[in-house]
C-alpha cells in the first residue's frame, strides 16, 4: 500500500503476467507508464499512478502488451452473460486476466 492508501495490486498483476512471458517490468516502471485517469487513483506525475480499471488499458498499451478488454459499454445490460463469455474465451485461449474489485 502507498501512504495514501493506494494499492499495488494492478501493477503487481501486470508485472506477474509479464514475467510469465519472460518480460520483466518493475512496479515502478509500470506505475510511471500509467496515466492519471480521473478515477480516484493514487499517485503523482513523478511516482506514477495506481493501476485501476480506468487506466489499465493505457498502461498495457504504453508497456507494449497485447491486450483485450471487456467492452462493457458495448454490452447489453445485464452484462453478466457477455462478460462470462468474454472471460471464458480469454481463459480457454490461455490468456491471463486482470480483474478489479469495485466498491
């Protein structure tokens, strides 16, 4: 946890996925490649920002990771069926998934 109650769960998830493919990125580098997204994430321009649902796509793009996000805005509500289908496709193909717990 950062002093401001921010977490490292997003950056450690990205770091772990990268390492499973033989690519090491420190959590410091990951946070510095993560933009402020206006979603309440912690950080500053010097130390970087907390990886959260609002900025993970840009973080992965900045780190040159091939990635695919669930496009919740394009899915009819309730989104459960569409999300589970997307999640199953990722897992069947052996691709890692990062999920966030939102309050």
